[in-house]
């Protein structure tokens, strides 16, 4: 009997969509996109690295189903998440003859997905788009939920729009082409999902062998389902529930923004942010030190950083995190963890706590 591959449905009324998870699905992307009801010209937005490995296969799959694709390639790296690149990509779409009947395909990691989604949100005041994430971070997190955007020098993701995809195509097989560092960083988001919503998943992550590059489709789908259920309940982050996904991100984003874009990968910064969050969770939420050690051991397993480099200014980190979108009217909204699967949004964390947590990251573990 054929086994049905995992799929996650994101129920957002008229903006609902499916996340399909299956090895080898990239080669059948044209059929999946056609089945989602899309037609017309397809603008494939990717970066130089991902395009080298996967653009030809996607283009062939689209042509086989009667689509007319054009390819728009960005320089790889976080520096491409800028309004200058949005302007350049939108101009290239217009020059290629795209209009309101076209749709965008984001082929890449979180940078490409965020930027391409933002392009789709603003080009002709909004056209459909499809996410084809090629990193673990993007597959389990950023490709789902409709957050799109770019960075400013003052901080990450300060410009953007909510624009839900029409379809998300997740092919775990593409992870084999990732460099080791980019592969491992994604597990910061996987570990975060387990911490906030599914403590039983921590043991499954512990059983993985990072050297094999084999991530079960079921595990990816479980992570996506965690994100999907939270997004369904709080699509625009107005109720505080979606903010739970920010465990480790307040300080993590401050660290990421305190260094030149691209010097630290997103998952690496989030790993440091998670350690800081565990420290504050022990202080304010009664989190067991044993749970902290279990989560830190998983981050170590995937060779993620847990000590803040001495060359990164703590003062600059605090300045950058003060500009974070998770601060409302100067008030700190910080995600804490009581126990695995039990996260909550707290107003107990003070600026002094944040400074103490950043200083704590200097200590080895």
C-alpha cells in the first residue's frame, strides 16, 4: 500500500493553503503549482547559490506543465534582504513582462523567501506567490505564516507585509546540497519549536545524526504543524500567541543585527538567544536547570554557538534589540519557558535582565 506523504493545511479562510512535504517534490513542482490553481507567467526568485543547484530542475518542471518561467537571481546572503534589492527585482519583473496575472516563486532559504514574498506583496499591489524553501530554517519556520520583509541598518525585518503564500513545497532531499554550517543552523528553529510546543520532540532531535543529512519528512511536517496552528490562531500577531514563536529571537535578533549582515547565520544568533532565554526562564519562570541542560545539549549536538564572541559589543547588542519589533511602546515582551511545551509571553523581564542575560552569554558552558 502506498504511504501518504505528510502534508499540513494552514486554515486561514480564503487565504488558506497547503504545505506539501515529500522527497523529490521539487521535480514535480509544476504539477503541484498547477493543482493549486495558479496559471500564467512565473517569476522564479532565487540566489546564486541555490540557483546553481536547483533552478534548472524547477524551470523544467514548470515548462513541463505549460508555465512560462523567468529567472531572477540575487547575490547570496543576508545583505540581499534590502529595499535596494526589492527595487532591483521589481524592475527586473517589469522588464520581463510580468503583471498582475503573474505569480512569484521563492526558491531558496529565509532571505529569498522573505524578500520574494515582499516583492509579491507590493508588485502590482500584490500578486500570488509560492514558497519552495531549501534550508531547514525556511522549511520548518519562515516559509509558513506569511511574514515577508527586508532589513534596515537599524534592525532586522523592520519593513515588510503579511502576505500568505498560495502553496508551500517542501522537498527534504534538497537539504543535501547545503553546506554544513547552513544545514546545522536550521536546528535552532527545530529545537525552539520543540521547546515551546512539543517537548516529546526533543528526544527525536537527540536521536538524529547530523552527519547523515537525513531529516525525516514527518519531523519536518510536525514542525510545520506547530507553526501553522499558532499562525491560524494569531495570524497578525495581535493576541500574543504568535509571539511565542519568538523564543530566543529578541536577544538573538539583537546579536544578529549587531554584526555585519551575513557574518552570523540566523540560526546561530537564535542559538545564543535561546541560551539567554533559558537563563531568564530559570530566573523568572521556574524552568528546571535540567531542562536547560537538555536543550543546550541539543544545540551543542548541532555545533551551534552558545558563547557570545568577545569582539561583539554587548552595548551594541542591547541597542539593537531595543529597536526590535517585539518591543511595544518601549515595553519589553519576552518569551519565557516554564517547561518543555509550555512557553508564555512575559512582561516581567526588565532592561537590567536583558543586560544580565547578554553578559551571561560570555560565560562558557
